[in-house]
C-alpha cells in the first residue's frame, strides 16, 4: 500500500506545527501546518453536530455556514499540506486513482486535534477521506501488548450503556443492525453483549471470558455508550446532584479529561470511567480493535488526549472514535457497513473506510420533531492505527465446527410477527436490569392485557438473549400448548442439558431428587426458563384450558423457587398477577408491559401506513400533525394502532382524530382499544354495523366462508334478525380483518382469530338489543352443535388425517364450544353436542384434570331433567365422568359414576346405552383384580351389544374379555376373544382400535413363547398407532417390545425400547405407566448385574406406584427389591421388602404373588436363623399356591424339609400344626417327604 505519512516534528510557540510529509517512494518534504479553524469555527462545528439536530427547522443559515466552513477547513488544510513540490507527488497519487493509498497522521494529542478527515482537494467533488483511508498514529507510544491469535471465530463484544433509561437513545440502536449485518458473514462470528451496562459487569465479563477461553479472545470491543470531555468540577457537581456515581479512586485532575459513562444499579445515575481505566482494561485483555461510537470519543480539547487517543496510548493497536456526537440514524448506516467488511476478513482500515463512504453516500439523518436533514458526519469517524491488525481466522477443528454450528441451529431465526418486531428496546433494557442487577431477583413476571404482546416479547427475548450470548439454552413452556407439570419440565430440561448416560441416571431418581438435580444444573449456568400463558394454570376466566391441580401447582412453584438466586433467568408471562406463584419466585418483581415508546410507535405506524397505502399524509403538514396527535392519543399501544390506522386508506387523519375525540378518552390499552373500535364501528354503514353486532357471541375465533354462511342461515330463522333486512356477515368479518381486529387462522381456511377486545365490545353494544342478543346466542349455540358433531366425528374417525384435523378444529373453536356448554345449561338445552368434542379432545390430549373439571361442573350445573332425553344425557355425563376417574385411577369415584349412569339408563329402559356402562364396570373390576365380576359385567355388555346389533361395542367387549382372560392366564381363551374383536374391528374399518388388539395378541403370543408372532403383532400395532399419531398408546407397545427383547436376552435392544416408552409416557404425564417401565428397567439392570442402578429404578417405580395407590404394582416391585437385597446379603432390608410385598399382594387379591413373596420371606427367615417363624410363612405360601394352581410348590416345600432337619422335631411339629390347615396337613406332609432338600447356595 502507498502510504503518505504526515508526521509532526515540532510544535512551535505560535501554535503552528512543523511537519514532515513522506511519500512511499522515499521522497520527503517539510511543511508548516496552522490550524485552519479558530475558536469560533470550533464552536460552529460543535453546534452543527451537537445541537442543530434538536431544532432542525431553525437556523438554516447557520447550518449552511457550518457546511461551507467544513469545506473551507478541508481545503485550507489540503493547501498547507500539499504545498509547493509536494503537490507533484500528490498529483502522481491522484493520477493512479489513489489505488492502494492511505494517509497516516502521526503526532501528539495537540496535532491530532486537527480535523484531518476533512482534507479536500479543491479540484475534486468529494473529500480525500472518502476516496482513500485516513488513519492516525500516536507518537510517542507508551504501551504495547500482543493481541490474541489463532482464533477460529471472529469474536465481538458490544458494551451498551443507557444510564438515562426512557429519555436515552434506543437500547439496541447499534446492536440490532450489527447482528443483522453479520447474518451474511462468510466466516463464523460470535457476538456477545455485556449485561447490564455497568463498569463492573464489563470487567466481570472479560474476566469470565479469559477464564473460559484464555486471554485475547475478543477481536473487537464496541462501546455503544455516552462519552464526554469534561472537568472534574462538573463530575463533582453531578455526584452532589445524584446524577453521577464516582468511585473513590477518581481523584481530582486539572483541565478536562475524557470519560465513558456506564450504567449503575440506580436508574438515572451514571458512572463516569476515565479513558485511561478503559484503556488499561482492554490492554489487560489484549483486545486488538476498539470501536467507540460514544459521543465525543475522538474529541480533543487543547493538549488533552481524546478517549480514542488514550486507548491507543495504552497499546490497543486499532481504535475508532467519533469527533462529535453521532446520530442514531448515522450509526444504523455505518455499523452494518463496518462489520460486514470485518466479517468478510477485510483489513480493519478498509472496513472503517467503507463505513465512512456509506455515511457520505447516504447523508440523510433523522432529527427531532420527525425532521430529516443532510449531515456532513462522514468526517466524524477517527481511526487510530498503531500497527497492522490481522483478523484472519484459522480453520475450525471438527469439534469446534460441531459446537459452533449446533448452537447456530439452536438460535435459529428471529420469531416472525405480522409487521416485524418493532421497538421494545426500553422494555428489553428494563427487564434485563430487573433480572441482572440483583443476583437474588432472577425471576420476573411480565404482566399485561390479552393481546398486549407478552408472548411475542418473551419469544423475542429468548431469541435475542441466546443470539447475543446472555443465555445458553432457552426452555419455553407455554400453557397454550399443554398443561405442563413440573415433572415434565424437569424431564425436557434434562434431555437438553444432560448426555444419555446422565439422563439415565436422572430417571432413576425420585421425583423430588430429579427436580433438585435439574434445578442445580439451572442454578449453575445462565439459561432462560419461560413460563408463558400462566393464567391458564389456575383456569382463570377466558384462559386456555390447560389448568393444573393444586398439587401440581405447588410442584411448579417449588421448581421455580429452587431456581431463585441462581444464574438461570426466569420469565413468567400472564394476564393475571399470579399471587399464588409469587412467594419464593418472582415475589414483587413484576413488569407491567406498556405500549410502544414514541419512536417504536412511529416505526409501527410507518409500516401500517405503507401496507395500507396511506403514507401520503406524511407530506401534508396539517394531516401529519393530526397523525402525530392520533398516535399520542392511542398511547403507542399496538392493538389500537392496528385497529385505527388502516382506516386511513379511506379517510384522513383529521377525520379519524375528530371521531376519537368525540368518543372521549379512556386510559389504558383496553380502554383505548375499545375507543378505537367504537370509532371504527361508528363510521360503518348501519347495515354493516348490525351485521358486525351479530358476531358478538363468538369468542377467540369466528367462521368465514361456507361455515359463516351456515351461521347466517341459522340466524335468518329468528324474527329479530329477519326484521333487520339485509345482513352481510362476510363483509363484517372482512372489515374486522382489514382493521386488524381479526387475522386469518394459520391452519383453518374457514376461520379467523379475533382480538380479545372485539367480542367484549360487541357484547357491550348488543346488550341494548335484547332480541338480537338472544337470537345471536341461540344461533351461535345451534351452529356449534353442528360444528361440534363434525368435530367429534373427525376426532373419532378411522383415518389418521381426519383425527388430526379434528384436533386442530376442536382446539380452534374450544372457547366457542365452552360458551355453547354454558348456553345449553342456562337454557336447558342438550349439552352433549357441544361438550362431546371438548371431552374427546381433552382425552386425546391426556388433559384429564381439566376434562374432569369440565364434566363434574357440567353435572353439578345440569338442570333437573324432566324429559327422557335429559335423563339419558345426564346418564351419559356420569358415564364420561367415570371414564375420566378411571383414567386417573380413582376407581371408587369411577365406579360411583358408572353405577349412577347405569341406574339412570336402566330406569329409562335404555339397555343399549347400559351396555357401554356394563363394559366400563367390567374394566374397573378387572383393574381391581375382581376377575369374576369383570367377566360377568363384560358378558352382560356383550349380550346387549349383540342384541342391538352393535358390532363396534361388541368388538370392544370381546377385547375386554380377552384382557380378563389374559390376566387369569387363560391364554387360549384370551386369544380367541382378541381374534373375534380383531375381525369385527377390521370389518368396520376401525384400524386405530385394531392396533390395541394387535398389541394384546402380541402379549398372548409372548406368554406362549411364540416370539416371532409376538413381534409381528407388536410391530403391526406400532405402525397403526404411529400412523394415527397416538404416541401415548405407542408407548405401551414400545414397552412390550422391550419385554420381548429382554426375554430373548437382546438386552441392548430391550433397553432402547424401554427408554422410548419412558420418554413418551413422561411426555404425556403418564406416571403410572412410567412406573411399569421403570420396574422393567430395574429388572434389565439386575440381569446385567448393574445392581445399584437396578435398585434406583425399582425405587422410582415404587414411589410412583404408591403415589397412585397401585397395591398390585407395588407388590411386584417390593418383591423385586427383596430379591435384590437378598442377593447383596442385605437380609434385614430383604425381609422388610418381602413383608411389604406380601401385604400389598394380599390387598390386591393376588394370592399367587403373595405366595411367591411368602416363599422369599421364608427363605430369608431361615438364613437369619428364625426357622420357627419361617415355618408359618412357608406353610401359608404352599397352601395358597396349591389352592390357586392345584399343585404343590416344590421350592417352598423343600425349604420346609430343610427346617425339619435343622430344629428339634417337637418344635417343628408344634409350629407346623399351628399353621397347616387340618384338611391339607396330611397331603402337605406327604409332599414334603417327597421333595428333595434344597442345596447349600446362599
């Protein structure tokens, strides 16, 4: 590169500088330089860059004078520098088009005070600094350090400080365009932001980065802060007034010095940090490039060094500062240009030059009062370059590439919104400060009205914080999606934070231990946990139906409480204050989400006007003023803005403003939104107003197209509606969409989503027309009876595609169906047409708690039926409530509801309906191991189904008879019942239900050790279940495949199936099913001699089985724990486990299991020398087994025979007679004599 060096040799007493001008060919010239400006000129420049933007419409003559003086200054400096013979060398450089040339200015602080960037050749149309790079160099240099090298990523740190909060510059004015510019980077780039913007946070961040990556990690540190050249007295006065926070080490100094201003823990108070301290910090961490977009960071006063100068003196190789204050819009132009070039691996000098060219080419800047002016701010960037800086990167290792790009995938793209994410910088800053300034307050509630943008903001924060390095992982749990329990959250978090081995270790812990383990991981690292739509947790009015029972609410509060004071940040989004959750979590740390700040509101307005073709009003002074007042009136709230401003496509801002003023002003977003709707509504044609009112009953969504036509047909049958004349509901919906009160549904083409405030407004208006209100409510109910029937048919369809559509449809109209239930109960009309799809949807979503609440509340509110239809409906409601209680394993409640349903049905002579309840009673009896009762109920149901030709009901009952036979070990009977059920199901095309029968046929084949047949049945079942997206039922089949593989000693495959089953069961909150899988994982671990792991699995299974009152399951697990303890010679524990197993098996009515546990207990008693006690236990075991099977158990008898040889005969006989039933004693003695005594194994 051809470098022209302008080096200061001497400063003379008259203020001139003796300068040596050296060209790259070795030719040198001595020239004299005098400052082209006097104090008045410098004052003019300062006014132009610092003050003129505040009142851009004033002092246009002074503005012109400043621009002219800048040009004169540059030309004057040029004429002095390239005077005489030096002009020839310059001409040669110019003739080459300045290709590869650079001007370097070297000298003292006083020499650097000159505005070298203004150099202008009078014969050229643009300044030299725009044509070739102008750099500066500090001489003499007092410090130097070796920058880091060998990095595989370009690492940038941004320091943003806005001490003045709401009255300050936008918080992300620089960081957002910087990130946008780097999206297209050809090399891997990491961008971190220091949070909060305090001096301590910057030091801590750099220290932490050095500890993790070593020194010299960051290539660039960008200070997006305020800077000032000031005297000590000014700082002292600021401290006295409470404006500044000064540390003890800030000693008094003469003259003026440069400072950077950082945030403090107190809003509105800044901490000025001397440039020397900042320089020393960057030198300590070996940062090669510093960018100061701080105001006045390159400004110098007399001989005092600028902020940028001081950084260079400390050894920073390359520093960019600003001669005067830089505008927000200038930064938006320059920053992307600068960092795009750096990311392209360009020399930093070239990157800064590109940014300067951008400022010159696009001079328009936003000023106060929404004015725009052209500014000569291309001269503001001042680049100090002490030595070449090489930012080229090495190739990534395979491990580095995997880590970097995996994180890029995790961060993904910014969440999309209708008009793009606008503003919220102040909200982001406030939330960050609330969470980060006090380490003990790491949880925050973001509260706001429906539609205020809470979920949008929380999603954006997750992306932004992860993108900029504040958090590692983002865990978002929205109660719009499902009723998340603490256990499900813990599992989902664990899956991301732990490897496979550690996940397996986590799963075997108790629920409490799992929570504590994951909470510990979260406390130790900086992640983000988002709990959104929290109002649904307690089923607040109009919330999404994903409530949690009180016990699960407490578990959730425990989880969030265990994160308090840790590094992970917690954000809760809700419409409500969530007082139940506050203690021990976010306490009083609540952020009420406001409207947009003025600048953001203006940006949103521009986007709305552009979309609706109304930007021309900004060119009319009167209309622009009315538009400004309109924005102020609407308070910057997005919802009112999106409602009102589309009207400007057809009317003027002054007209809309007049209408709003007439309506009166209401405070707050809801009031403003209602006012906006009222104004918009009042301007409509009267017929369209009436049509819009008829949409009043709809909640959350409304129909369009043919569905809306059907609603209008039903409405037309009401005299009050007919009297209105022409009704055009389609036009009403179109209007709601046009003004932003409704948006097309993303999945259903015949549906729109309503802003929550619209139904509220319409209902308040229709109250004055009671006849219309009644007609609309009735039509809404009748319409949703028809739609509900369609939804229920889809939900229970035999095709997977229709079932999926049914779930989407029901979820979409859920609130309207709920309204239909309320209307039916209020008006004593049938409730099942609107309740049926809700109940089925909740069943498929495994949301049994809200499903139970829906049914029991409906039953409680159900009017006393005085018709046969009403009594039949009440019976069906009880039947459905029984089904839910059965799913929740509350068998007594289930049986009570079934009995009530059966009594009502039989009283009405409804035998066909009674058949399904008999079948359900059979399931309850089977679950409670009352097999004879179960079979009797099922056979009664089967008789009735066959009597009425109900093949579908018969198929289900044959299947249930197969279940009972399987439980009783009657495998041939079970297979016969299953095959009969399967034939009927396949003939009816019910493949979904057939999958369950294939599954059970697999169990029969497995019990008969026909493993190939079993596997074929399981895979057929699995294929069907996955096709129908029934992962909940698929979990059962994965579990059985695991058992099948385990029986064949394919243990690795078995474990894979078990873990897949466990994942799905826990995903759907099926803890009882998970217990069964934990039990099997325990057996698998025991077979592989991983005994500690086996016990952990068994204990996890036991905890869950006891939680659900599953005595039979608990008996099985206690038995296995007993066997395990005996193997490890923990005989006292083994005895306790066997005794528990014996007790639980007895309660569950499983005499066979009780016999096995008694045998195990007897063996333990023998080993500890309590032979007499063992006799009674072993006699009981033998007698029980003989009663069940008709054969004597050889193992128990052989142990009795050994006891007979170990103790005195009279002692043995006494104990034997005391426990052996008289009628079996002789046969028992004979069998004991016949068996062999057991060996001497332990």
